[in-house]
């Protein structure tokens, strides 16, 4: 499933893929840190719940 996060450096939307973790499909694993595609700034993934990307 894809989740949308806003970069803390430039405010640009970023979409990350979350691997399903668990039998019922209600939990997902995302990287702890990710780099913005626009400014290359390193961001920390916030605690869930997360916004599902369109």
C-alpha cells in the first residue's frame, strides 16, 4: 500500500510504499527515514496512522 508524507524541509508530497506486516493486512512497515524526491532532505517517518495515497 502507498502512503503520502509531506517533506519537512520543502513541503513537497512524497509517496512511500509500505510492506504488509501481519496476517489481516492492517499493519504496514515503512522505512524509519526517507529522502525527499524534490530537495533530497532526509525525513523521519512519523508514527501512524498514516494517510493512504491516492
